[in-house]
C-alpha cells in the first residue's frame, strides 16, 4: 500500500486552488520561497510560472518590482560570523537590483542587515540592521522570558542609509528613542534575545520613515529631520504584526499576525486598515472562525487597484485575494517545499515572506529592463 502524504498542505493540494475570473484583479503574482530555493517566481492567474529570476544569494528573503520595473531583492549572504544576526531565517546581508534577465545592476552589503531593505526616492538605500545593546540598557527593558538573552546579551534595531557605493550617510538607533519600560516586549513567552525585532521599513510620502517592531507589537513613524518618533500604534490592537504599507487614501494596511494577543484568548491573524489620524480600524479581514486564518510569522497584504486585497499567509505559503466584503476570489499555495535548515528538527516548509500582484503593464515594463 502507498503511504499517506504526511504534510497536510500537500495533502490538501498546492498550486492554484481557485480563481473567480470576474472578481479577481487580473495580473501576475511575484513571490520568493523563504526557507530555500534559488529564484524569485512570477506566476500568472492560472498559477503557471511565466518568469523566474535566479538569485545570487539563495535562499532569499523577498523580491519586489521597482517603479522602473527592475527587481529589488533582499538576499542572505553566506559568510560565517559570530554576529547574532548571522543565524535564523531572517538573516540578510545584501540588497541588490536586477533586470529582467537577472543581471545585477548594483549591490550593497552590510553584516547587520536583516529582514528588510528599500530603495529611497533619493537613490540611496535604507537597511534594517541589528546591534547588541549596552548591558545596562538591556537590563532596563521590560517584558519577555526572564533569563532568555543570547549569551547574556540583548539586541535591538537600527536603520542605516547608504549610497549605492556603500557609504553610510545617516543612522537611526531605536534604543535612543524608545522607552525600555513603556516600549516593553509584549509577549511574556518571547525570548529576550531581542528588544524590538524590526521586520519592515517604509519610506513615507513626506520622506519620513515607518518601521514595524514585532517584539513590542508596534508600528512607529520617525522624523527624518529629528529622529523623533512622532506616531505609534501599539498593542492592542496590534500583535506581532508585519509589513505596514501606506494606501492611496493615506490609511495604513497591516498584516496583524496575532501570535500572542493582549485582547483575545486565542491566536489568530487578520489584515487591518487603520486611519492614522484616529488610529481606528476602518476595514479588516479575518475568518469568521478566527483561528482558521493564522500565520504566526512573516506575511504581508497588498491593496489592489480594483479594491481587493492580496494576502500572503506566509507561514504556510498561502497566497489569496479577497474582496472588500471578504470573499475569497483567488487562491494559490506555494508548491516549492524545501528543507528548513534553520530548524533544529529539519522540516519541509513552503513559507513566503511577502507576495505582490502586478498588472500586465507593470510586467511589460519589467520585461523591457532586460536585454534579451
């Protein structure tokens, strides 16, 4: 007798699971397998691969298209290091840009880079980085599991602006602007290896910055001129969130992972749209039975031109699109399972950090960046 497939996701089916051609936004979806693999994938609405970008640093964090059509890619360098960030699925090290044919146009490297790096409108890059905290400050940080520091040390995030030639022109250090008592590690179960655990940096329309800190369950806005935090959304309503983005109406779309909620007894994920002026949730998507939609890690959401929302339930490689009323109109499961070598017990995973939908016109522009 043939054995039964032991991975539930594979038993349930992978690839395209459903497509409402009338309601879904027609386009192409870009994603990067997180735990392994050697390329960025572009699929059509039928789930067929139409293009790939081989990456110089497999496995990668994620890729996305720039306004000019090139691919911006956050990669994991392979160097051996005694730095804390040299281990884990979220390690970085490289930010680079490629054309349609995979030719690297430029690359910057930083040993402290992790999770996210972006291209700024001034042509420079902004990297999310991590450093060890002074012992006296780490001792003042509240929350988390007592005694769970990394070799007795705690780390926190800082931002680095660099030119494409690698010159550092601006830095911002979280520990100089956060309060170790107020901005506490929210979940009592979280290890005190890190204070903040940043997972996203965004350039705002006015040139200021927005950063997501998972361990403090907060999204903050930072003045580029003064470095001060002038806006913050914390827990509740947030719980270990990822990937805040600014919508055309000025609101903020956030994937709220919900691993350890302060305002609900069970973990569940949701996507929320927040009015920054009032901090009220003006739209949300979650399952009627909340725990049926849950990604404890990674993930993102993207508002599409037709008003629908593309959601990446990242921990399980599930990409799906919902209408404003919450109806699922497209669903795809990442079929690329790889051995997760960051786990003590090696497991096959198909996680996706972030996914993005692009129109046919945007893909045509991307194709024009190649030489073939």
